[in-house]
C-alpha cells in the first residue's frame, strides 16, 4: 500500500512539501489565486474530455457495440456517478475537498487506460465504472472547494460569476482539443492523450490547491441529518432537483444523437472535434454573461431561457435537412446548457453551510442522477428501433418539462 501523501488528510490546509519551495515562489510571483486555479482546472478538464466526447460513440461502435450497448455504458457511468456522488461528497466533507478531487483525478486517468485496451462490452462497462467513480469524487469536491475559498475571502457574492467564467474556460479549451482530434484522427491516441492530461491535473492539484477544507467532525458514510433537513425545508432545492434531472435527460439525448446525425448529414468523423469546439466557443460568451446576470436577473427566468433554447435546439436538429441546420440546433443546445450551469451552481450553493456543502450538493445530484440514469437504456433502445431523429423529438418534449418547472419558480 502506498504511503499517504505529504499533505494532511484532516488538516484545513494541505501542507506543501519543502522540496516544492520553487513552486511556492512561482505562485507568489504570478499571484496564483483559488479562482485562477479553479478556472485552470476546469479548462484542463475540458481539454481532456473534449478529446473523446466528440468520438466516443463512434469509438465504441468501432469496437462492435450497438446503440443499446452504448446506452448501457453511459448508464453505468452515470449510475456510478449518481450512487457514489453522495458518499464521495461526505468523504470530501470529512477528509477535504483537495484530497477527494485528487482521488477522482487518478481514477479517471485509470479509466482512460482501460478504455484504450477494451474490446468487449464488459470491458467497456468496467471502464465506465471507473470513470463514474472518478467523476463522483471530482464533481462535488471541486465545486465545494471554490465556494469555500470564495466564502473564506468574503467573495461569496461572486459565485455565479466565477461559475460562469469556469464554464467559459471549459468551452474555450475545446478549440485546441478539436484541432487535435482533427489532426490525430486516431481514437486510441486521443484516449491516451486524455489520460496524460489527467495525470497533469493531479500535479496541478497537489501543488496549487492550497486549502483542503476537511472537517474532522463530518460524518463518514452515514446520511447527515443536516443535509436532509436542508432539503426538506427548502422547496427551492426541489425545483432545482427537477430541473437538473431534466438537463441530465437532455444530455442523454444529446450524447446519443449529435455524432451519428452529423455523420448521416455527410460530415466526416475527424471533423466532429472541430465542430464541437466551434459550437462550444460560441456558447462561452453566453456562460460569462449568465454568470454576471445571476446577481441581477431572477434565476428562474434565466433557467426558463435555458430550457427554451435546449428544446428549440433539439427540434431544429430533428427537422434539419442539411449540416448547417444541425449545427444551429447544436448551438442552441450549447447556449441552453451555458445559461443553466452558472445559475444552478449559484442557487444550489446559496444556503448550504460549509460543513455539509459537498454532501448536500452531491445529494441533489444523486437524486437527479437516478432519474436521468433510467432514461439512458430506454433512449438507446429507441435510437436502435426508431432512429436518432425520433430521440431528438423526445428530447424537445423533455426540455419543455424543464420550461414548466422554471415557470413554477417564477411564480413563487
């Protein structure tokens, strides 16, 4: 068994090894701030994920998987992410955000290795399990870490703005990733590069994430009563649970359809990465504006706008008769998610105290993830039997439910 790293699991601040004095001096010179580290990590995650997100369905199909198989792989990823997100959040509250984040990064890197060597359905399921487990540790920890950093420095009012900038950096880094997808045109090489970037993120986290925010009194692997109390008493959280559930179902539709429909429209596979990056960059500005507007415009009006955009995006892709219309529909979907995430991040963290923040945010995700997880194999079956355009039509109708939930929030 490996020795524990030099930073303390139970300390509020993770200690940096003495040998890293040069790194600390560099941090002082360039004024590294938690906000910059958060945005940098979001950008690196984007670059890594964008290398495979535009080709993963085609990659699995090239290894002999059917649409229904791909849907099951996605179900395992989301299912693992869903059911482990809550205990991972509790572990992040107990042992620290940084510790949890680093564990997730390593597990995700390992999943990339397994994807490369997978040639059977079961092997892909194992890779998906590792990926979901890693994502569970990363998701709640990174978000809770930056919120606690902002709160500690008296900048909590900037949460929505920072989430918007983080999403914008996430979208902008899809440009070089898309170019690399085009130049490489090799599934295995892309997954290997993604794995290497996750190892790079591990070292960034070790040296530059200063505070750990672990709480010795936090509960381990037991349901914290405070999280349940906050959920019961805050009806606003239930509306947010419903809307994030709808968004996840929309993601199910998006991931199953956009790559095949682009290829059916005549676009070559190696151009998918460039297309994905262009659409993401166009929506980056929307994410920044959404973050800035989060403190000035009613949150549910922005959430309403997000689901309207997503619904029109799916409807446009369903009726598209050329690549330009498909691209426009894809852009509308990206605009919707760009509006949604900064607002959801701000609203879901607004009233949650530090000691249970990661666990409570993870609980919200777990509830919504269970709902979304059930839709993946169903949508995969529908795609095999009725085609991807019928799935897109269902996606437009699902997004309308999100519109209704946002309207209910506006009436409150």
